C-alpha cells in the first residue's frame, strides 16, 4: 500500500512537471515573439523619427 501510494504521488509530480514544462515552453515562445515585435517596432519608430527630422529640416 505504501509503495502504491508513493507511486501515485510520484506520477502526480511527474504529470505536474510535464505540464509546467509545456507551459514554460509556450511562455518562452511568446516572450521571444514579444521581443521580436518590440525590436521591429523600435526599428519602425527610429525610421519614422528620421523621416520626421528630414521633413522638419526641409520645412525650416
């Protein structure tokens, strides 16, 4: 009985670790996507700033 109960608990721990690992993988992929999107937005923002400065210099 004790061994059976221990096996059940060990199986629960294993299943929990599997779920945590899957969630961590999904979260890691999401974080990577957000980082890439942020980099792209920063690049776009930089380009827009340069264009605005160029337009201002033409108008002045």
